[in-house]
C-alpha cells in the first residue's frame, strides 16, 4: 500500500516523499527525503542548508513505477496539491501561495490561487490521490503520523496544529474491514499480528466506529468465549503466543468499549463468566488479569443488570489474593472492582458487604500490602484508597440521618445504659411507696450531669439530623470501650460549677456532626481527589475511635480555655481547627493522630493564630501601609514570574470521562519564551519534565481569546457525571481560542489549578485573582516589610507623621557640615 507523509503548516504544507510499501507481514521499506528548513526531520535525513530538495525519482502508483510523472513535475504537482488542499482544510484565506518551479528548468513561477471556502475532506483526499495516480480515493484517509495514529475527520480537522505531520493511509473503513478478516485467519501468527494492530488502532474513535459497525465487538466476545477452548490444546506448546493473543483481544475490547458507542447491557452471561474465570484463576498472565479486572469494573459501573451478574461470579474472597501480591497496578484494579461493587450495591446490601470485607480482613490486608509496603503509592492507587475510605464512611449516613424515636424502648435503653455506666456506684432506690417520683428526680439529675439539653427526656436531643442516632452510637461506643475515660469526663464535669461544666451529651452531638462534615459523610467520592488518610485503615471501627480521641480533646480544650456554657461555640471552633491541622499532617495511625493533637493545645493554637494575625493585622500604621503600596508591584511581579516559570516546567493532567477513571494522561507546558503552549498525550504519568519536542501539539499564546473556569468551561456544560461533582467544577478551566476551539483542563489539585489560572491570566495581561496569589502576596509582603524594618526593632512607629516645627525667630545661625 502507498503511504505519503505531509507536514502541515497554516500557510503551506510540504510533502515528504516517503513511500511505504507495506508487505504482508507488516514490514515496510521507506525512502527518506529532506524536509524544508525548520521542519521536522523524518526518516533520518537532515534538511540541507537553504531548504533545497534532493533530485530523486518519485514513485507513482502501483508497484512503484513513475506513473507517467517525471521527478520534477511530480514534486511540483504534489506540492501544489497538498499546499492548496491543507490550506483549505484550515480555512487559511486571503493568502496567495508561492508555487515551486521545476527544478530541471531552474525557473520559479507564481501560482496565484483564489481563496476558496472550506473543502470537504473527501475532496482534499481525492486531490492528493489524483496527484499520486491512486485510484479509489475513498479507500484512503489522512492520519496523524505520531504515536497516536488518530485519523483526521470533519469533526477534528480544525484541531490540526502547525508542524503536524499527516499521513495518507488506508481509510478507517478499509482498515477495519481488513482487520476484521485478518483476526479470523487460521494462521496463529497472522491472527496474533492482526490482534496487536487492532489493540493499537482501537484507541481511535473513527476506526472504532467502523470496526463496531462490522459487528466487531461480537466477534471479539465470541473469540473470548470459545476461542480459549479451541486453543487449549495448543496452550502448552504455544503458551506465550496464547497469552499475547488473549491479552491483545481484551485490550482491543477495552479500548473499543471506552468510546461509549456500544451499550454494556448487550453482553452474555457466558462472556461475563469467562472474564470472571480469568480473575478467579490463581496463575494468570498479568496483562490478562489487569484487563479482565478493568472490564469487570466497567461492567459494574455501567449496567445494573451486569452488576448483579458480576456479583454472582466474583466474590471478595477471590479478589483478596490479588491484593497480597507485589504488582501495584493489579492491586489498584482489584480495589477499583471492590469499590465499584460497593458503590453499585443496593442500600440494604452495602452493610452486608461491609461485614464480608471485615470478615476477610480487607482493611488489614490493604494496610500491610499496600499502605505500608516498601514502595510509593501512585496517584491512581491513592484515589482508589480515597474512594474506599469515602464509601466506608458513607455507611454511617443511614444512622446519621435517622431521628431517635422517643417511644422506642430499645433506643431509650441506650440512654439508660449511658447513665448506668456513669453512675453505677449509686444504689437504685427500692420499689417502695413514692419510689417512682424519686426515680424520675434522680434520672433528671443524672441526665443533667451527663450534659443533655433536655434533662427530663434526653431522647429529644437526638431528633436533629444530622447527626441523629450516630451521635448516640458514638457515645455508647465511648462509654463501653473507653469506660475509664468516659466516667472520668462525666464525673469531672458534674463536680464543677454549672456554668463551667463541659456538657458531655451536647458536646458529643455537636462533635459527631462536625466530624461528619470534615469527612464529608454522605457525599459521593470525587473523580479527582486522592486525599485518603492511612490512620483510618488501622482500625475496624476507625470513625468511632476517631470520635473517642476527639471527645477527650474537646474536654481538655474546654478546661484549657476555662470556658463557660456561653463559650460552647468558641470551643467547638478551636477543636475543629485542632482536628483539621492534625489531619493535614496525614498521621499514619490513630496513636500518631492523638500525639499530634497533644502538641496542638489551646495555647499553641493561640500562638498560631497570633502569628497569622500579625501577618494580617500588624503594621497597619499609615507609613507601613504606604511602604506596602510601594512594595506590592515588585512582589506581584515576583509572583508572576514564579507562575510563568511553573508553566514552563509544565504539568501532567489526567484525562477523565463519565464512565470510569482511566490511566490516560496529557502534558502541557509553556515555551521558555512564553509565546507557545506545547501539549500532547502521554502513555503514562511522566517522571519529571516532558521535553517540548515530544509534545505534538502547539497553541500560540497570541491566539488565546480568554480563560474560563468552573461552570463556564465547555467540558463542564456537557451532560455527564462530572458536571454534578462540585470538586471537579472547582478544578476545571478552559482556554478559548480561534472561533469555536478550546483546550480543556481538569487540574490534579487546587494548587495546580491556581498556578495555571494565574499564569494564563498573567500571559493575557490580566490580574491574578486566585487564593494562592493572595496568600503568597500577604506572606511575601509581610516578610519584605519585616526585613526592611529590622533596624527599627523595638522602636515604636508613630501612626501619623510628626508635626512640622515652628519657624525659628531668626535665621542668624550657621550649620557646620563638618
């Protein structure tokens, strides 16, 4: 097959006469020829000085004959055709191109061509094929020549960038038809090669659509269902070939399904059983296991019927061994499947599933083999651990939103148990005459000591949701599992004056509500968050233990603040700050968390607040404010340069869709001269910076019209799960350029979001408005002012300038400068 490469430019397109003859086994021969100066070097041939072209024979159609063209005339004709066609493809108007004269005559002639409207892509391909004397132009298409190999279509033609190398190659329909036949070949080698090509090409949605139209998905599922049995006899003697064949088949299937063209509900039970069998096998090729787990995850997330079928085939016990291995990718996909089953399980079955996970010691296995393993946790694993953490805490939502029924005796018995544990030493009155009144009086007194708001009927304290019955559950857990601490807190406060006692009941209810807010109980997991806390994987009842540590902290802080009942809200604010600051350090265990809190006493919190207040409120005198005003432009310029330097370093962004989280990345960075944004897809998350020349696409900064964020972004206006996710909205931003073109981003975290939005606004000459800029400005201003005022330490700076002295009575004096 004949294949020509084209370097695209907005003003002209050069044909590189690289002809590839694809042989039956997929090998090729190429003839390299020079590029124009400043263009991409191809086929190992360096462009000659002055941009001259080598004089060589130009193959024509068929078997490589000249097709009736001389070398010079062919170069002239093809150069004219490609130049005209691709300039039209980008609607480059108002320009007349310089024609290239025949090299044999050495003359140059100007080819003046009127501006035309955008041609259909088929017409452009026809012109190129006619120039090469290629019949049946409908069998050809343009394709990116980089590693992506994506086809050019009417939908994406406007995304072609300057310098992009295109290739004239077999059309997606023709390619799909050929591969459809090749994967059914009786030759094992031919079939393997075809499946390898299919796995690579299936990433392109244009090819995927054509292959799916040929019922290609059904063919692949049949191969998975029955093909394995057919080759079981060959498996012993051809085990590597068999493993590769199945791996490429499953890879192609995953790539095709990821385009969302085919519904997941169409698959048979036999196919699900076969995929599940690969996961259930103790010894299976890693790539097959990885893709099987990915397929099961997608099935569960995308179809309720398939969830039920997968849940019947896969048990937690069968997944656990994959977590005990050393391959972090397999561990990640395994936890992803568990999360998917957890997420899609009906409400009534989630608690049952949680109990099974506890029985199988999932938490301790993850702690041992994942969190405390001797290797770093990558972003995808961190995300899956975060999702598991959120789903586990969301089991508390039912109790959190359940009001207490004052008439329910079982619920009232919990309150009686709290009272019994706290005041067990006091003897119960006998059932004699008048004992009922005494008992009521004693209960009321005890409930007041326990810190309930409603002393007569404390059940009324638990009718507010949240936290509902969850607060009562936490109090009972604390009373039973930390009995000494519980009794000490209750008796300590009951012996204080009324106004200084810390009400245990009221504190527990408000603290439970606060902890639920901190851990976002009841909210769906974010698509981008990686914020898991290792300490919550160290205990089966981690939330209850978390509460027990925090309720003791609250009582300690109350005493340190010497608070009264009127200071209740102030104490809760301090406790929240203590908990939040301790959590940000990511303690590895609950004991370490408790130790962090010990260091964050009320006195320490006051010091931190005072230090922060000094940065904000000190130096408010008029001279200092004037100095600030003078320094601020320098500091803003410093921040601007830092933001631009970070954009030059670049950032790896993750590609997301509404179906499932995927390991697909792209990288974007600013050129050192701040004039061009380079970006392109990556196969995996990079280690360090990605060179400019490896990023295929470019966007001139001069073409940028605006930067929009949040709900204004085009990719946030589309229908899908991401639209509903508040955290994703807060990380989304888009660059708008040309007429209807945009470059869409979802930052990996809030810090990167601020860096990029600030940097892009700085490039456009707009103000940097992010929270990060405000914080950096305050910090740097404070430091600069303190440095400049070091000589004035301990000297009071007046709020107003000193008064001008009166004029002297006479001027008969001389000042000796010596």
